């Protein structure tokens, strides 16, 4: 993932059941391979392999058996996906993005 997060790559990392379980366990507070294994019911080997793949993808920091979820990667991927240049919905009356349109204007449209 590196410095330019990609939502599709992030989704690909989470598409595997074991990797998704590892991420969930880390998000809920597990901090090492044994803790994740206990929380998910997976073997330490399965967790270690998934953590390695997640680490290569930039989603997990690994220091020996210690694991840390890089939650900032989710935020960066969301920001990158939101800035794709897709046209936003606009108010018919003011032509401003509907998010910035007042409720009275929205009712009038």
C-alpha cells in the first residue's frame, strides 16, 4: 500500500476470511499472535501467515510476535477513494453541492 493507499487493495487484503478475522481481533484489542489466535480460534501459524500478508500490504505493523493495526491506512484509503473526481449531486436551485445546501433550499427544489 505504501504512501498511496488504494481502497481496492485494502478490500483485497480483507477479502480473505483469516486476514479479516486477524484485523477484527486487532481492532478489538488483541496485541500479539497468541492473542489473535485465541480471539479468532485460528492457529498461531494461520495468524502469523495472515499477519505477514497484512504487513506486506501496509495494514499491520509487526515486531516479532507483537502486532499493531495501522488504522490510519483505512482513513487514508477513504480519503483517496473520495477524491476520485466523481461529480457530486447539486442543488437544482443554487447549483451548490447538496451537502452545503440549506434544508429550506432542499425543500424548495
